[in-house]
C-alpha cells in the first residue's frame, strides 16, 4: 500500500519511523476510539505534518487508513460470524451501526 511518490521517497528516516509507529498503532488499536491529535502528539509530530507524511507513505491520510482497516475487519465479521450488524459495528470500532448512521432525507 506504499504510495511510492517522490515525496514518500524524500521522507527523512525520522519521519518514516514515526509514520510506521502510527501505522502499527492504528492496526493494533482499530477497534478502539482513536484521536488523531493525540496520536500525532505521541509521535512528536503536528497533526498536519503527520497527515501529510502518512499520506505520502501510504497513499491515504491516517484516519482514512483506520476506516479502511475497520471496514476490512467488519467485512470479515459479516461474512464469518452470526453476530448482528450492531454487534459487528461495535466490535470493529464503529460507534454506531450502519443503519443508524444513514442520512435522513428532507421532504
């Protein structure tokens, strides 16, 4: 999933290490609430710079990467378990079920 962009190749070893720490943390914490500002602080980067270098390295911002992890996890649970959609959403780290987050239609 590496972006392979010129910017990704130009990242310093320090930035690459911090981005890898964040990626590993997101994978380990995908079922919990994750605050990207706190994550950025933990790796001593500004939220803006973290987003920029993460996207350069992996092709998507960290929050989108986290959502993709959760969707992949949810897909597996939907396919392989007898849990309800609500139970699966909560286990995958989504705070509400997919049906309750549907936008309302104005009449």
